[in-house]
């Protein structure tokens, strides 16, 4: 037994560890850990009392506009009770408003308030400015390629 023990799925057909996949796993772990921390920071920038998990809901509403609560729950991957609790908290913070869906009186439509939209837009613009600053030494084609590959990866991971 040594520190050189690897799982079978990390090995090629020849039994040698696949360095590409080991590197990918390490970099994704680091990226996801950093993304979780950044999401918490961005949530607090929107509102000091905003839970980090709710930040994604606000971004979704900013990008796609008014949606049913059930659509948001499906997108985030949570149940109705959890979604209801998160929406109630966002409503209490003045970031969203809910109204009955005219097409289905049992359903609720959720949208950003003007204040919610202003705050989310401000935080997202500041984040993009940080990306521009942090990646200023990259060629724009590299940035576009990274975005393309991440989009492709997200598509594969969604399935």
C-alpha cells in the first residue's frame, strides 16, 4: 500500500492512470469550490441576508423573466416546499414579487422587483468586470474557447 493507489476508473486500458482525467477532476474540484464561495459573496452583495442558494434563482429570473415557481424548482432541482420557502424569503427581502398565473389560478408567477433587478444586474456587471480584469492577458479567442468548452461540458453534465 502506498500513496500511489488509484481507482480503476482513473486508469486507461493499459492500467496507467489517465493524467488528463486526473487533472480535469482536480481543476473542476478547485473551480467548483471557488464558485461556491463566489456565489455566497455575490448573494451577500445583492442583499446581506440573501442565502447563497437563492442567488441562482435571481439570476435565472433576470435572464429569463417571469416564471412559474414550479419551473424554478425544476431548474434548481428542489422540491415545492423548499422552493416556496426560498421564494417567501426573497419576497420578504423585496427582491421578487409573486402573482397568480392567469392561465392557471393554482400556480404562481415569480418575477424580480425593480429593486431586485437593479441589485442583481449590479452584482453581475461587477462580476463580468472582474472577469475582464482577471483575463485581460488572455487572447479573446481563448476566452471564447473556454466559454464554448464550458458550455459543452455543462450540456454533457446535464444529461
